[in-house]
């Protein structure tokens, strides 16, 4: 494993070394997926391969839209309990 270091700027930005960008095909405008694994930050270029790997990961679960709608309804119920309309 080739370990390189970089410094986080005051704006929270960091530079991916040129050698790593070239190896992974990261060009200006490439989107990067960021995940946390324990105490590690994992950066992964969003490529067709990554999209293929993630395809279907969330199938069968609860829809994020349905969860958001239910959350909004619960908020509205709590609001009405606190401040009933006269």
C-alpha cells in the first residue's frame, strides 16, 4: 500500500495527490463518494463500476420518500398537539 499524506485547508478541502488521481482516473469534475468506516474516511471515485456495485443495495427497504412523508406527518401531529387550532 502506497501511503501519502495531504493537509486539510481551513475550508475543509484536501488535495488528492496527482499520482493517485492518475491511477484512479480522477479528473476535474469527478464526483467522489465519501464514507466513514470506523475511524477511517474512505474516498471512492463515482464510476460506472461503483454504480454497478451499489445498484440494488437499497431495494426492498423503506422508501426514503415514504419515510420523509411520515416524518412530516408526525411533526404536524406534534405541532397540532402543542398548539391546537381554536
